[in-house]
């Protein structure tokens, strides 16, 4: 996964992707807050390369709102 100039290695299990070390989650979220796009690249077990780009516009506002709503 690439966010701006930051690169993160993920591993997959079933239908999800995860970081090896939980402390990396904070670094990813901080990069997502300041980045404009997130690019995910991977390869299937059959060797098919896949690449997707996602917009991060509005993510900071959404995270702030979720934190406020869930702080109850």
C-alpha cells in the first residue's frame, strides 16, 4: 500500500489485508489523514497483478466524526 510517499507492507487472509505489527496501524491512519490517494497493489495466488487507487478526500472529517459519535 502506498499513501503519498509512504509505503506499507500488508499481508492477506481470507478477504482482508492486515499489517504485521499493530503499531503500524497508527502510522497508516496518520498517512491516510494527510494523503490524497491510497494505492493498493497485490498479486493473486495465480500471479495476476492488481492495482487500485482510492481517494482519501474527506477521510479526516469522517474519522473525527466517528471518534466524536463513538466517544459516548
